[in-house]
């Protein structure tokens, strides 16, 4: 039987890691820059001390148009997440118009 979300979250806390939600909305017309920098962005998410828990594009109401990004990261501090996000190739390519970073407390995880 799978472990509960609370049990997995306790492992994160015991490892002195905290979860952070990052919500980014794209500039109008940013899709070509997003696509051109996708491989570098994906490689960035796989490196460093900030660990990606979940990530993916935010979609427009049509269900097809990418309009932003959503991440949950595990890191020691919010400043680590801010620095990691600032170094993201999407940020360097001016894909995102707005970025919001907040601590996140996962209460439910029904993926398992």
C-alpha cells in the first residue's frame, strides 16, 4: 500500500526541505520564446539543490494554448527558489510576465 501524503511530506520536513508553489504567467506573444527555450528549461529543472516535485504549463481556456507555468519545488529556503527561478532559461528569455513564489503546504496527494 502507498504511503500517505502526510508521511511523504514528513520526509520532506525531516530533510529540512520546504515546498514552494511557483505560478508564472506568460507575456502575450511569448509562445515562440517558450518553445525555443523548452529544452534548456527542462534541463534546468533537473539540476541543482532545488528539486522539482511537479511542473507543467498552465493552459488557456481552450485547453491547447500555453499561457504560463506551474511548479512545486522542494528547497531549503524561498531565496533558493527565487534564485533558481531567476536562472531559468524561460526567465532569461523573457517568457514570463509575472512570477509568484509562495511556501506551499501539501495536505492531499492522491497521485498514488
